[in-house]
């Protein structure tokens, strides 16, 4: 009996090690949280530090801060609504929102998750998923939009009273096309 218990313990420890290695190699934070307005964390990986500025234990059980408090106030209701809509349709969700890190910087988060029944709580749903920092992508998109707007404005204001439209080609070059007034 003792050797069987020892074998089970070794298997459990090996399973935990594999899980930790897998989660630590993800490009973002893996999590499990309650489906409540605080998004009360039950588990969040070490990547939470880079993402939020908080240690995982500060977020788990809302020990120091609730995850929902980090979500930009203008995005909180939308995050709630989108996730609840996905849960109602029994599908996974993908959302983007702004998050205020502990140091005050604002980052963009892309999150994908789904609801799973929590067997310990008689089938109550918890959310499991992954959060990634997509701030650089959002900044690049904003810069591209700004550049396009400037080019279009330039095309509308060329001398000679003509109106031109800018067409961006896939190779990054642009072409002006005359549009009559």
C-alpha cells in the first residue's frame, strides 16, 4: 500500500511539473477565475507579473486587488457583457480591452477563454483562459490609421482644385487617383 501511495504521489508531482513548464512557456498569463463582477482569480500564472505588475498571490482571491479593478473603467461593462453573451451561447470568447497596470501604464489585453463546470462547486461555472499583451499591435494599428488619414487629407488638398484619393498597394506603395469634383 505504501509503495502505491508513493507511486501516485510521484505521478502527481510529475504531472504538476509538466503543467508548470507548459504554463510558464506561454506568451501570456493563463488563468482560472470566478464568473463574478470581480473576476476573482482562483489561479493565474507567473506571467501575471509582466501583464499586471502584481504577483499572482495578490490577485488570487482578490487578496490585494480584484482583476476587475485593473480593467479600464470604460471597458468593464463591455468585458462583462461580451463574456456573459458568450456563456449564454455556450461558446468560447475572444475580447480585447484596456488594463491599467500597477505602475499606472495602460496596456491592451487580448483574452480568450471559456466556461468550464467546477466539480468542487456542484457544476458552477468558472472561466479558464489566456491573456496576452497586444499593446504593440494596437499602437501599430493606430499609427497606420493616422498615416492613412494624413495621406487621404493630402490627396484632398493637392493644388489645382482637383481631388485625389490615395490607394495603398500591398507592397506599401501608394497611388493617387484623380476624382472629379
